């Protein structure tokens, strides 16, 4: 699972991390995912494959 929440500490909450412990933080300013190709590849490496489900 990935989130795209603004990284501003006043808007960032950890409530989701209590439910889903391995959340990939993809967001940047304003919640727009500024990860680029490298960040998206890093995100896809954390996704489970069909064999891991």
C-alpha cells in the first residue's frame, strides 16, 4: 500500500500505520506523488507478487 499524503508534519498522521504497518510513503508537497521513476520502482519492489499473497 502506498500513501500520497503531504509530508507536512501538521497534516501527517500515523493512524494508518497502526492498521497497515508497511505503508510506502509516496507523497510530496501537496500530496502530489513526486517520486519519479526511481521512487515508483522502489514502490513496486515492495508490492507482493502473486506467489506471496
